[in-house]
């Protein structure tokens, strides 16, 4: 198996007596798009800045292409970085901003002009070359920042929450554009975000971070459907959490709100009488019976929100509200608050949180 393109090995970072990154390890393959996902203060930007060279690790090593770059200055790493705040030079035109890194590197005027034209075409803004940053929208400014980072043909692209200052519709459009450009160029990319939808929609893999550690690293499908820790389960996606009491560990039977639920397989490490936290995604739950659903709970409609194509329903089960989404059907009226109902789900979709 080939060596990873980027290897972050046992990296730690302390500011004074405070350790903000704990034994962080990650291998990234060439051409891969990996997102660091987590809440503010979890260490994701600090790890990114250590890869870029703006922070020096307190321990550990960072390798790119098999070369140890841990102690190299940022300008010695051939890494492109896009910041949250654009960081464009206000007194330079778009073309001058994009070509800045090439001028610093001593490229010829002809080479700079050619590369700037290529970058403007790549981000679909060829007509903006002579404008200044203040004449551009936020989305256009971020496209220019991306083009500037890519112009020197870096080995690695780092994006530090580049979309967080933009409105929702522009964010969706630009994240898809960033992913498209990344695939076209085949450049290895690390993308930092606190937005789970953003990370799930564009990443090859996601490193979910909390407290300076990687709680779980995996493909979006794995992260969402098979969270490894309670934090990942709660942070990524919407989750219903129910408390249950083990009634038969060998059979995997748990009592929830005075009703027995059979889980998939035996409950290793649990004993009769133990309390477990059980989690269910809203989309895994149906109102009424459904083929393949082998578990059910009786309850009462507590709340109904009509959202157009989707109807969001909350069902009260033993004092706890369980959320689920059902598609709008013009021939079927939505459920009525107060009605008795039954929800069903597959035992295989129940997560036991540890």
C-alpha cells in the first residue's frame, strides 16, 4: 500500500499550561477531500494551522509526500490556504490578488498573466480581473481567495471555515463549486467546518473532533449511521435519545416507557436492570407499521409542523418526545395532535450510546 500523501503523527499543541490538541493522528491520501468537523474550540483550526506552518506542534510530526515539514516555515511548504475572512488585499485588483503569490515567487509577467487567466476561468469570473475587492460580493471574494491559493499550484489545499461568513444559499452553491474544482484539479484538501451538513455533503472522509481529539474518522455514511461515540452521535445529525432498562441481556430486550423493545443481538457487557441510552435517527422511524420494521412503541401525537414536502411529527412516548419526518401526501391529511398512534422502526437502526 502506498504511503499517505499527508501524515499527521501524534501531534499535540499546548498554549502555556493548556493543551488544546491531544495526540492527533490522521493519514490523508493523495487527492482526498477530508473535513475537520466539530464545535468551536475543539482544536480543528489549530491542527490546520500546524499543517500550514502558522503554529508549531508541541509534539509530533507532520509529513507531506513523505517529507517531514514539521519545522518548516509556511513559505517553504508549498501549501495553499483559504481563510474565513477572505484576506484579500484591498488596494490590489482581482488579477493582482490572484497573482500575488506568483510575483513573490519571482514568476515572469507572462507566466503570471497566463496563470491568472486560468484561475479566473476556473472560478468562472473572467470578467472580474480589473475590479477591486470592495466591488465584489462575499461569494465572489471567496472565489478570488480560492483562486489566489491555487495559483502557485500548491501540493495541498487548506480551507479554514471559508463559507461561514456567507448567507445560506451562497454557501450551498460555493461548497459545491469548491468540491467540483477540487475534483477537477485532484488536489489533496483539508476543509475545516462546524457545519455538519457541509461536511457530510462534500467530504470523502470526516474527522469529527471534540476536546482536541479526533472522536471518529470515517466516510460520511459511516459517521452518520455508525457513530463511534456519544458525542459523534449527538453532534452529527438529529438524534432521538431514549432511556431503556435491560430486561434480558442475552436476548437484547430493553424496556422503554413500560414497553419492551428487542434490539439486534445480545447486549454484551450489560446485565438485567442496567440503564441504557438508545438513539434513533428521525428518518429511521415511521408512523404505523412498515415492512422490515420489527420494533414498535405506542404513543400520542404531540406536535405537527407542516414544512411543505415534509411533515415533522413529534410523538410523545412515556413523557419523552420522539421526532420523525414523513413525506407530505396531498391525498392524506397530516396527523392530528392528541391522536393515539404507534411508531415503528428496525431494531438494527437502534444505536446503543456508550
